[in-house]
C-alpha cells in the first residue's frame, strides 16, 4: 500500500505523488528501534540532498526502521544564511513506511526530478548550497532528529572538490544509522556523504542503501 502524505507549510506547499519503490526486506543491522514510542521521535535520516541547476532542489528523508513511522509532529526546517531562527518550516503528516523515503522538492524543478517527488514546497527548498536543514520532532519537547549543514554559512558552499553542497547530488553513507541532534561546528559533507553529478536524480525516491 502506497503511503499518503499531507503537509502544512508556514509559507506554502503543494503535493506531487512520488514513485519510490518499496523494499523486499530491510538490513537488520540498520534497524535502531522497531517501536515508535508515543511522544518520542523515530530515527529518521536525511538520506539524499539535491542542489542542481535552476530549481532542481530536493531533500530526501528515509525511514530506515523495520516499522512504519507516523509523521505527525515532524517538521522540516530551513535555516538560510546563518539565520538566528528557521526561515521556513514544513509540517509533515501521514506515514512513511519501513525502508521508504519522503522526497520534498522545489515546485519549479524539472520534470525528471518532479516525477520522483512526494511533496513540493518552494520555501523550505530555497537553499543554495550554504543554507542548513533540520528535521525536528515537536512533542512535549522539540527534539532534533537530524541536521544538514551548520549555522555558520560557508561561501558559497560547504565541502571541497565534487563533494560539496552546491551543483551536486549527495547521498548519505549507508553506515550512518543515527542522525545528528545538533548542528555541526563546521559541516564537512565528505565525512558522511558521497557525491554524484549535478542533476543526477537516479537514486531520488528509493533509498540507495537497499539497492
């Protein structure tokens, strides 16, 4: 059964049906906790980041667990240019099934990328290589589930060579099983991310670690 999504954005949001493939099974070594306790966040992860040409921008969130995760209470936040508070917030809802992904894209991305997206939102995907992203769970307390980037923006991007946060697609190392609860003091994408070419969308929408 395909997951369904609904989102609320602080600015605006649209909906695009995605096409990620469901896995046959999961790698048990990556399963952190098969139970999502009430009021506690599950170990979701940022799994892919796209900062391509024009409006080809997307972020992929994966559920690496062996159990479905309800997304009520989760938020994707953008921190632009080292801002003191989030500059855009997307409220997530629905269910992300075991081993599946949720892909949020810019609504003006090209057809090749949009065809792999679940949700479009112009505000939270308005990143340009030096803007941080944060996945949080808001329950009794605000819990940070994972982060990307840091709050001291590099100019014009983090990283070196091809492993950088501008004009590239980045895929999270499969050995990473836990997100970061705080922003890095200085973000180095090469520590946890592999680079693909600019506008390479071949892994978007299906967790590359299950291939």
